[in-house]
C-alpha cells in the first residue's frame, strides 16, 4: 500500500466537512511530499522542534497543526506559521501563545484539550476547568488567540464501548458549550485506531498518522 492509496482510503471514510490532519511525526520530507502531491494540505506534528525543522523545507501552503503537549519555552519558534494548536491545557500556555502571536501580528487559532481518557498519563483539562477558562477575564483580554473548539484523546484500549462513551461525553460537552459560545466550530477527535468511532460521535477533525504513513516502528 502506498501513502497515496492509504490517504485515499481514509478520505473515502470521512463525511463531507471533516478536516483530515495527516500526522507526519517521525516521517521524512519525501513521505510528507508524497501525501502533499496527492492533495493533502493539513499536516500535524507533536513536537515543536520537529515541525519547525520541517516547515521551511516544505511548500508554503501547508497548514501546520501542533497536536502534542506544548512546551511553553518553544512556542515562539512556531508562532510565525502554525495554523492550529490542538493541545492547549492551561491559561498560562494560552497567554504565551497570545504573546508570541502578537509579536508576529497574527491571531493563532487554538483548541482546548479535554481530558476524557482514564489514563493518568493523558494531558488535558476537566470540563469544569474549560468552562472556567472561557469565562475568565484573563482569557477575554487575549486578543491574538482564538479558541475554535476542543480536542480529546480516548483511552488506548480495544474496548470500543469505552472509546464510544469517552467520545460521547466530549461531544455532549462541546454541544453544551456551543450554546454559550456559538463561534466554536471544531471538535478534534479520532486517530488511526478510533476515528470511525469519533466520527459517529460528531468529530469534524481527525488526526491520522499510521493509517496513512504506516507504523512509526
Ligand atoms: C500521534 C498522534 C496521532 C496520530 O496517531 P495514529 O495512531 O498514528 O493515527 C493523533 N493525535 C495525537 C495527539 C498524536 O500524538
């Protein structure tokens, strides 16, 4: 199977209006170009350093997504070009992104990462913390960031029932938030192993690596 045919198979499984973020972490420039040449434009990386190294070596019209946990001291390196930051899990990080976006005269779009998995290791905010952040004066004063929605990762398990429940909880919370914040438009859920369950639960942005590029070894 080639990257191109894998990409096509994934695209065929996505409803209209779903954004596919091709997760290219650890993959080479040549591999990324194969997906680019097949028409893919959104790419995701989980380390700022790796994204910053790849970005100048690839076409300018790629939309770069930072999907990993954020090290605040590295935010400035991507502030000039990043398209969407998925992994924001605290106000302090949002303030740093705002500051660096301002110095580039940009508005950087962000998603708040919600913790829906049972694993302790997964990052993210509780639903209550998310509501508090959105209500806070501190957030309202940040004019160079825009929160577009939520990102979540389900527990790594074969139990599809559990994954379905976790995505379902996030979908319900997102819907509830949208009544107060109708400008929200993005629910980023689903990876290679669970994106079909995520789509059934209303995801409109999936982050898929190995199903396109093969395993990361
Ligand atoms: C690596 C990664 C993905 C993609 O994982 P695959 O299983 O290879 O599709 C999605 N989201 C995040 C946050 C990741 O770190």
